[in-house]
């Protein structure tokens, strides 16, 4: 489970493996929390170590391989469908509009939710 978290974090994804991949690296060194897990992931073919001149000698940059990306995709839980009512409630909670939920439902924001 921790190794899956490292793979997802390396790719910039959320805890469910969703989001836009905006990076592909994980930096750690011997004795750090994820070092052994990164080495195990390298042994499994899910990551590769890369040296960088920008990092201290004690740190290693690990990148996720195509096999690692496939493992993250395979472990992604199914997406739960939400109802229109649930989407309106989520929108209401995300906005700081100062309205009660009842007042919010009368606005064009709430009416535009499909």
C-alpha cells in the first residue's frame, strides 16, 4: 500500500490515482522513510533511479516506469457516479457564497448543474 502511495505521489496523483500527471519523480536517500520501498519498486520494474547533478550525493531521484504507471492505473478504484443533487451539494460546499443551501438552489449556479 505504501509503495502504491509512492507511485501515485511521484506522478502527482491523488490518493485514488486520479488527477493530471504533472510530474514523474520521487527524491529520497538511504535511511529516509521511502528508501527501501523505492528500491523494492525498482526491483519490481516500477521505478528507475536517476542521478541528478542538482541533488546532493546522498539523494537519488526515482522515476516511474511505464510498468509502474500501468500498476497505478490497475489499482485505481472504480469512480462512483454522483447524482445531480450530490453534485449541487458538492458545488455549494466548494463555494463560499454566504447563502443558505435553500437560497443557493435558487441561483443560476445550482440550476446550471447537470
